[in-house]
C-alpha cells in the first residue's frame, strides 16, 4: 500500500525534508523522459496531423515575430536615414499586416490542437477503464483505488496539456531558436556566435535538472494518488469514523498527506526556479556582451545602426523560446511520469482471460468437480502453506452442496475460484468435464452466478442492479427473481423497480441488500449458483421464506452454498466440511453430525453464538434479528 512515510529515499535530490511515498505498486526505476513519452505515440497518432499543423502554424507566427525587427531595420536604414517619409508608409503597412497575421495564426493554432488532444485523452481514459475491468481481482487487491483514480483522471489531464502545448512549443521554440540564431549570424556573425554559444550551457543545465525534477514529479503524482485513496476511504467509511469519533484522527492523517504533497510541490517549484534563474541570467550576460561589442562596431562604422537594432530585436524575440525551457522541461517531465504511471496499469497483465480456442460443453448440465485444487494468494509469505491444499469435491448436476468451515478457513476464496475471480494455483476445476480455464470466460460467468457475502449494489435503479445478472432480462424475470429472494419490499419503494438506490445501496438495510444480491444471482437461471452465506443478515422468518423459495430454484441448479447455520445447511443435499485447506468430510447433515465431531463442534459453537445473540435481543425487547453470521438455534438435526 502507499502510506506516506517521512523517510527519505537515499539519493533523493534537493529536498531532504520532503516526506515521500512508498513506491506505488509497479513503480519503475528512473526512466528518461523521452523514453516514457515515446509510448504515447500510438495514442497520439490520430492527433498528429492536427498537432503538426498546430506546430507549423505557431512556428510561422513566431517567424512573423522575428521578421518585425528586420522591417524596423529597413525603416531605420531606409526612410529614416535617407529622410524619405514617402517610403515609410509601405513598411508601416507591412508591420501592421505582420501583426494581424501573427495574431490570426495563434488563434488557428489553439483551434487546431484543442479538440484532437481532448480526443486522445478520452481514448486513453477509455482504454485504462476497459483494462481495469479486465484485470484480475488479484490486481485490484494490490492497488489502492485512489492510485487508479488519479491515473485515470489527473495524470491523463497532464498528458493532454503536454500534447496540446508542451510538445508543440518544444518544436516551435527550438525551431525559432535555430532560425533566430541563423538570422543573427547573417546580421553579424561575431555577435551571432555569442548568442549561439548559449545553447551549450543550456543543454547541460537541462539534462542536470531533468533527473532532479522527474523524481519530484513522480513523487507528487503518487502522493495525489495516496490522497485520493484517503478521501475515498474516509467517505466510504464515514459512518465508522463518526461512530467511533475518529474523524479528527483521519483529518490529521489527511492533513499530513496533504502537507507532504505541498512540500513536494514546493520542492518542484524550487528546482524550476533555480533552473529559471540560470536560464534568465545566461542570456542577460550574452546580451550585455553583444551590446558592448555591437556599439563598438557601430562606432567603428563596421555595423549599421539599423543592423544593430535589428540584431537586438531578433535576439529579444529569442527570449521567450529560451525562458520557456524551464517551463517546458517541467511540463515534459510531469507528462513523462504521468505516462509511466499510466502504463504501469496498462502493462499489468490480464492473467485471467479466455483461452484462444475455447471449448464448449455439448450439453451443459452443471457438473462441477474440484480435483487437487490448491490456492495461495500472491502476497502470502513464502513460509506460510497454501490456503487450499488439495480440494477434492464433486457436485452432481442439480445437486446442492453446502460448504461449512471455520471462519477464515477459505470458504469465500474457494467460491471465488469457480467463476475464475482467481485462478487456482494447483489442480483444476472442471465444469461438465471441461477445465474452466478452457472455457470462454464470458460463457463461464454466464453459467456460474454468484451472490457474495458482502452484497455490493450500484448507484442505479433496482431493475438495473438485478439485471446485472442477466442484461437481456425482462421485468417479469426481475419480478420472479425478487420473489425468490423474498424482496417484496421493492413494491413499497416509491418508484418500484425504477427506484434508484444510493451509493452502494446505503439507503437499504443489510438484509434488503442481501436479498437484491440474491435476486441478481438467480435472475439468469444459471447452471451453477454459488452463494456465499447469502442469508446471514435476514431475520428467522424471512430466512425461512427465502429458503422455501430457493429450494424450488435450487432443484434444477447445481449449487455451492457457503453456510454458517444449520438452517442454511438443511437446504443442501450434501455438506462438505473444509478443514485445513482440504475437504475433510462429505455427507448429509445428519451423517456428519453423528460421524464428524469437528462438524458438530463447528455448528454447535455457531449455534451458541446465535443463541446468545438471540437471548440478548429478546432481553432487550427487540425483535429477533440476526447480525453477523450466527446460527439459527431452533434447527437441530
Ligand atoms: N485478497 C486476499 N489477499 C490475501 N489474503 C486473503 C485475501 N482474501 C482473503 N485472504 C485470507 O485468506 C483466508 C481465507 O479467507 P476467506 O475469506 O476465504 O475465509 P472464509 O472461510 O470465507 O471466512 P468467513 O467465514 O469469515 O467468511 C483468510 O486468512 C484471509 O485473511
Ligand atoms: Mg467468507
């Protein structure tokens, strides 16, 4: 994770007091800016004609600027020197025309570059969103949401600004400098050489500052990501923070991170201002020198006064191209590290994907078999054994198997393997005899529906939330699924199926959300239904109703149901007991109750917890309503 620390990276330049972020996942070592920026080319290609047009327009505009002093030279050495006022008017008209033309060109430049670069930004944003959707859950386990948000939003804006201004002005200013120096050399080669010699120290300075600045640019963008994560977590967890009175504690942490970001930004400004100071000072020295020599040459009559004025006019026209180097360098480095951060996500491999030539079951029936299934999370330390260590379990078509195990034994993990949210790290899972990795991923996920322990709902209508399980379903399908899930509360909502539920469905109760998630799982009539403790938040009465309705659905569907309670277990044809990463026993509920002391103890302890909870609620005069995962005490084998 990317919590900020106050440690200083060894060798971090310039700002020893600046707190830095731990490297974000995938953070690469220092890469020259140009190499990072080159990767933008495929995305920028459609905008290239417009960008080239924009750069050429701006270059011509700058050339107009350089032509001004040459016309003034003609005015001084012509009409003024010869006191011929009639020759002045055409030259004055030329100056006016040049000015109007230059202004028009700048307007055209802006019009040319704005729209195509916004299109590049939009395409890149769509690509990263699409990639984030395809990346496996294991990727999302590792990456904080704020880091992903900042890459998809602010980093892409930085890249767009670079394409619209940075890259254009890099070209324009460099060309202007080269053309300007050539004009200066033709006006006076001795004086011109002094200005041309400026290029050498400038190049050396820029390469020196590039590395320094890029470290800070990267750090600042990572810190923006940390900050976004912090905001996201505190907004989502606002109830907990308020309930525990920890808002101030989180505010302090937020402030510390915001301060760290400010320090980095100040560090960036310091680097740029130092560079800027030198960049401004160098031309001043060169100009002073050329002025001294130039006046001497005019005094010697080896240079005309008009030529000297023209020389300084052109030289002053080169001020902006030189001064802007610091700004452009900063912009390029910001864009380079934004590009790096973007591609760190884009380069993350989609490890869970459809095979090239997917197999198809001739008659899908829904037989699920686990053979020697092993699994460990990627971040598990090497001295810890696999979480699942050789699961053997066969579920016949139409059969319902309950999965029972201690908390933390890996039940949720096992259910996540069936639709390939994670891929097994050993052994295999087959659906109708075909390894699930050989099936088309979309097909597999259409056949295997899941309802998770923590139901996630989206800010959308009830209908949209349920139809996530079957995009082409009708209102009848939604109503039938809601009936199975006993979600009749929907009828009492102000707009029925069209009622929008708040962010993550916060405006619904836990039990209501669970029932919607269950409806979403059953709406598609899947061949295989995976339910991770789907009824834990329901009261006894509603649970019994859902169970009755589920029985009719489960009759034709293969189901794997994680259960903590005897009542849920009773839905199942067989029960599998998960102990130490293996299926320790399989049998009916009563068989396991009599033959497996471990199973008996497990259910008994859960029933005790539930009974205690129920006693407490009764004593408090509250209706029997379960929280957490207690077991229904009334149901005995
Ligand atoms: N994304 C993850 N990365 C690393 N470890 C994880 C991850 N998810 C779960 N674990 C670990 O794997 C173990 C099994 O977790 P799992 O959620 O499968 O347990 P469970 O049997 O469903 O528990 P419960 O009954 O409490 O729901 C736990 O020790 C947990 O800390
Ligand atoms: Mg679980």
